[in-house]
C-alpha cells in the first residue's frame, strides 16, 4: 500500500508540474499601464544609431543632440519628459535630431561619450550637440543637466541653447 500511495503521489506531482506552465500561459497579460516604457534602448548599437541620426539630420538640415543617460536615472527620465512636451519639445523638434545613448551603470557606450568629448564624471544626463557632418559643436562636462528633475524648462532651454545657439 505504501508503494502504491507513493507512486500515486509522484504521478500527481508530475502532472501538476506539467499543468503549471499551461496554466501560466493562459493567464491574462499584465495591463499596459504597469509596463514601463524604456527611454534608453539597452540593446541598441549606439554607433549605428548615431550614423542613422546623422543621416536624418543632414536630410532635415538639423544638428544632432546626443543624450547620454540610463533608464535607472531619475534625472535622465525627467529630461526626457521635459524634452517631449511643451516649449522644450517645440525647440528640440525644430532644431535637433535627438539620439538617446544608454550608458548602463557606466559600463556601456562610455567610449563613445569619451570620443565625442562628453565627460560622465559629473553625472548624467550628459549631452553633446553634433553638426550634421558629425563634428562636435559643444558638450556638457560640468553636470549641467545632472539635476534635470529640479530644473525648469527655461533652465534646460538655456543649457541647450548654449550648446547649439538659438538658430
């Protein structure tokens, strides 16, 4: 009797193991509101994206704004929100092609930042403006936007205009 009960218990457990994945597949997906949108593409090839941004900027006669940041950085996310709405959005859209470059935990694309002349030592987000031919016009190196969440739109606009002018 003990052997038969152990065998039945073993069969019952194995059937549960096979049923659990099937049950998990039929459960409803998480609501879209709970899924956060990633601002910085963590899988992107930043150099390839930069080449695409430069081609777009040439076609549109704009400069390129490179924004070095990360999805864990509150100031990076705040800067993205500010540049995506209101007067900053209008300013950026008219003059700049924006490329957001993920720096991870300062272990990704830091070589690109250094090559362009952007120091990440004073914090992120850090930005650079490139002419549409790829030449660097100006970059932040003093943490000018590292407190973006506490900066007003006018303060952010002043930093951006200092990088590429009011054109």
